[in-house]
C-alpha cells in the first residue's frame, strides 16, 4: 500500500462515519408507536487492515455498522396519533449535540487525510525536481 492508498481508505472510512452521523441527525426527534421500532443511532465499527506485503503498513476498514444501546425516550403526548392507549410514544435515541461533536471530529480527521496526501504529493514533486 502506498501513502495515497492508506490515506484514501482512511478518507473512505470517515465518509462512512459522516453518512452515519447524517442519518442519525436526520432521525433525531423522530417518534414511534413502540420502543422496538424507535430509531437508535448508528455507529460504524472499524477494523485495522494490515498490508500483506509489509507488516509495518496498516489502514482501516469498516467492519460493520452497529446500533447503539441507548434507550429511546418515552414521552407523554396523549393527543398524538402514534401514542399508545396510555398516551405515550417513543422518541429516537439520538443525542444531536453528541452527533454534532462527532461530525466536527470526523471532518477534521478527513481534512488530516487530505493534508497527508497533499504533503506526499508535494514531497514527490520536489524529489522529481531534484533529479532534473
């Protein structure tokens, strides 16, 4: 794997993470008639992927998408069409503040990968100029 492949795969992983955050934010505040069908936040689970040719090089793969164990919030809204016979409904188990913080962190990680690629490109270009 080259530095470009490693950084590219890391960028791909951050895109998956951003898509999960976007989905979580889009579903924040959604309501459901029962606890089992209430939306729960998605989180990507990453795994280290080692280069077969060189053990000192590794990158990341998205192993799977996990559903958080956070419990949906039970709210009393007797007039709501989704409310049960007792007047309760369930709100998505998503903390928008936590998701926004994670979005900032993810975008910074992505930017770091772009910077790595730019630096490698500049260094390669300068090396080629030395040979002239």
